[in-house]
């Protein structure tokens, strides 16, 4: 059970200091989560901390590849309604 | 803008801060260190993915720095630009959402560049818990962006905040943010820190409500209130940009500013804001960031002690000059330069309206191609009257002009369409004709003369040749 960071991450640093198990590290091209350390914050917090502050929809996924913050959930911008949306690439 | 008589506290000297003093912004440079990438809230006018080196607006940045790099950059800029007075952290996220990075940078600078004024610009969410730390690092200037004091309005501006380990949405999120901002403002004022409040004017959402915001922040002792126009273009990829939210017109801004000027109380209005990038370098309205990218900074040999001495000498000279100017203005001119509010773009009869390109504010010393800001004057038989300072670009005007150093000519022409003459020290062949065709006569004959003398000469020329009576020219136009 571990979360993953995918290519849409902008390396904004918000998640890194919040991780209770120091599972997140600076890497290129984007930050990484160490699967061996990540517990999805079970037992520590009600919600996974990285996904609770991440500003980019789709940038953090679970082990099945499901986005914790699906398109439209953070910006209110639906990729369907806004073909110019930069978030469209995440669908 | 006049300064308050309030004594400087905690290292805060508005006289040196280009954002806090109308006069200082003509003499002193500032540097924004992009050391704070993380943010703890989302605003509908911000896109956390955005970076464009050709665009100038808050939150946009080309290179995020770690504290070591940020310190190195500040010392390099401080050695190359001896009139540097202020180092601020404004993003690209929120400074106080990155406390370790922020304070590590300030700790170094407090030792190696103790003369530099440090400041931060924050959304206020983490402010109350960081106030004492800010004071400890002798941060005498703090800007809080306050767009509302009503959570129902806040819910339309902020989709979420990160608070106590949860993502909070909607009205509740706005309620917490507002409470934190207000508490932070009170705590800062209590400790003698000068607080500038930035409010983004969002037509249809907080326009009427900002009067209430103004009343509240004034009552709590904010030093300055800065009304900023919303920037919302589809190409920025922000919620407001993509959903067609209107930007305010010049007229909407002006009406708002006029309503706030001259009220009771001590809070001043700021009217020279340039809505800088989070990594801007140089004078306000100028960005020399490209000269100080990290790869360039890494090759610079910096003697920070020598730089500190040089800055101290330069500052003393500038302060002497500013004092002389103040005396001169008190004695002779009796009016502040420039006037604090935007005036309607209507022109009195027998009056010649002219745009002046001037970097020093006294002489015609600026090259047209480098200008982003003009001084607008009305000249009539009553004399020379400064109408306003007018920006001709606020942001990148789109892909067709992206990459150009100068603002698009069409934007400049639109911004100056009520002026009959444009005075500058030099102007290229290319812009000359389109300006002339738009009814704006370019004139570089008065290069390096004082503005007043040049304006008077051009006015006489127009008057004596009978052109002031001609109806169908730019000078008799009154545009909205």
C-alpha cells in the first residue's frame, strides 16, 4: 500500500515536509515517494498528507493508478467544459 | 504618496522600501527571491503550473531557489546593484508555507547584508503562528493579500485551503483563512510591523465588498492598502481566466481608488504597484532577472563586505538627494508627484494632453522602446498639471509578442489614445508612423530637458500654430 507521484508533479515542495515517514524525496524529473516507507498515512492522519496539499490534479495516484485528486476536484475546472484547460492532459 | 509620521519600528523604514514609498520607488531597487515554492491555499486567479519568463505578474517565476542559492543570488545582486534596498519573498507559493526555507535565507542575509530591508508577502493563513519568528528576523514589512472579510465571498475566490492536516473546502475554508488573516494583521500592527494589504479587485465577486475590506483593514491599522486589478486571461490557465471572469476596467479601478482616498484615518493608498513577478530584480517596473539566473550568479565573484560598504555609501547619497527633493517640493511645487488617483480620461478645452517618458521623473530621459510607464500631463494656459502615471503593459500580451523585450506597440497606442504628443529622449523609426497615424505625435527634440520646460515649449508651439483649436485631433478626444 503506497502512493506514487506521476509526471504532472511540478516539484513545488508542498508535500515533502508533511510526510510523517519521510518517504518523499527530491528527484528528477519530479519528486518521488519511496513505496517501502509510504503507509498512505494510515494511523497517522485521517487523509494522506501529500494528496491533501498537492495543488495538481492527478499528480498523486494510489497503487491501482487511481488519482487521489481527480480532474476538476481542486480547481473546479472540468476538462470537458474547458478544452483549453491545461488540466486536460491528465484525463 | 505622503509617508506617515509614524516612527520606523523594528527595522522598518518605509522611506527605503520601493513598495511602501512613492518616493523610494524612484531611487531604490528590490529583489524577489523565489525561495518559497509550496502553497497552503488555492486561489482562483492562480495557476500553480505556470511559468513563463516573458510574463510579469505575481506568482510567476522561472527558477525556484534553495536557501543557499537564494542567499548567493541576493549577495550577487546586492554587489551589482548598489541601490538595492529591499529583499522580499513573495512566492511563487506562500513564504510562510515554507518557513524553513524562508528563515534559513533570512538568517544568512541578516549576517551578510544587514543593511537590506527584508519583507514577505503572504496569503495570511500561517501568519499568526509565524509572527514572532518574523519579528525575530527584523522583518519590518509584511504584505497580506486580503480579498474579503466575508466567507461567502471568500468561497468564490478560494476553492480550498490546507489546514490542520486536512484539505478544507468552500465556505469553511474561507472562514478559517479570513480569521487567520485578520488575526495576523492585528498581531503585526501590535508589534510595530508595517502592513501593506493587497486586495485583488474581482468584478462581480468582491468589488462592492472591498469597501468593507478597506474599512476593516484601516481600522486595524494597516499602513497601506493596495488595490490590484485581477489578471485573468484564458492563456494563464487559471479558473478565473478559463471561466471568462472579467478583469476590472481602468474606470472601475479609478472609482474604487477615489472612494478610498482622503477618508478618515491613517491608511494610505498605494498607486505605484507594478504587480511584480515572484523573482523580479531591479527597480519597480523593471526586471533584470535574466542577468541573475543561478548559472550566471554561480560565476560571479562577490565580495559581500565590499558590497555592503558600497551600498551604504550609495544609500546615503540617495537619501541626501531625496531630502533635497522633499525640501524643493515643499517650497516650490507644493504638490506631491504624481497625483494619487487615476483621473478620468477627459480633457478640458484649450488643453494639450501629453505623455512623457521619464525614468527619473524630472527630465525627458527615457528611450521609447524601454518604456512601460508614462507620465501623463495636461498643459493649458493655467500651467502644467500632472494627471497620472500610466502603465502601458501589465502582462504579456499574447503569443504574437511573447519574447519581445518591449511591450507591444498596439497596447501602448491604446493606453495613450487620449494624448496628442509623446515626449521621450529617443524613439525608433518603426513605432513613429503607427503612433502618428493614431494621432499621437512622437517628439524626441527635447531629450534631457526638464519635463516642465519641454512641456511648456511644445504647448507654446501648438498654441502659436493654432492647433489647440482644431477639433478633430487627439487632444479634443475624450475616451472612456
